[in-house]
């Protein structure tokens, strides 16, 4: 049963598969495995408590949308092209807009893991604050930033987080490193889809 609950291992394995697709340079990333990998990240936001409650709700809703889209749209590229074609690209709730939001979620977790790996001690306040400041804060208004700052005081400790994730320190470090390495090319791939069409990624 313990093996079943290894959230970090599932996440890092799913993103490794996506990274392999990106690295192949011959295959497009499909919406179904992408949305599945992203759905595995959802419990992490829940484990971080009130500070990331807004992120969890927003992220989960957007991943569900991409998962639904995968039933009729095969690749991330064709999803973007459809929104361009229908002039729905920047409409609230469009698949492409949701893809950008989900990408920020997996990027925030990447930075969080990077920071946890280099930060001594049991507190997550520093790693979580840095990850939020780097990825989410530029896109949030003053009220949300203030609410998140207040919520940082209610973060679990690193030990509590690992317990929730059913990991020990050694296994968690390996899987966090694996996720950081695997998610980077996937995040770059999504950014490139938008930037190569001169659409920007900050909306």
C-alpha cells in the first residue's frame, strides 16, 4: 500500500515521460499525458495549506479543462492552433489560457523543489516564498499577494510535508531532483509554443 501512495515518484515518472517526448524533437506533446502528469501535481498544492489554497483551486480546475479537451484535441500544439483559429486565444477559460496557468503551477512546484533541495532546516517558508515570488506574484494583484504572505505562516514543516507525501528525506530528495530535471524541458516546450508564435506568456 505504501508504494501506491508515492506521489512524488508518480509525478517525476510522468514528467520524465513528457521530457522524453520533448527531447525526441520528432513528437508533439499530447494533451492526454500532459494533463494526466499535471493532475498528479494537484495533491501537492493541497499539502501546502492555506497559502496555496487559491492556487490549488485554480490549478485543479484548469487541469480538468485540459483533461476534457484531450478527448477531442490530440496535441498541445493543435490546441493552441484551434484557439488562434477561433479567435478565442485570450478569452477567459480558453484551453490555451488554461495551459499557461497550468504551466505556471508546474513551474512553481519546480522552483519550490529546487529551493527545498538547497535550503537547510525544516521550514518551508523560505522555499515557498521564493517560488511564489518568482512564478505567481508577477501575475497577482496586491490583495492575493497579501493573503498568500499571511498564509505562509501556516505552511507545514518540511517533515510534515514529507509525511503527508509518504516520503522519507532520502527518497524525497531523489524524486524532487528528478522532477526538477524533467519538468524544465516540458515548461520550456510550452513557453516555446506561445513565444514561437509571438503570443507572449504573461497574460
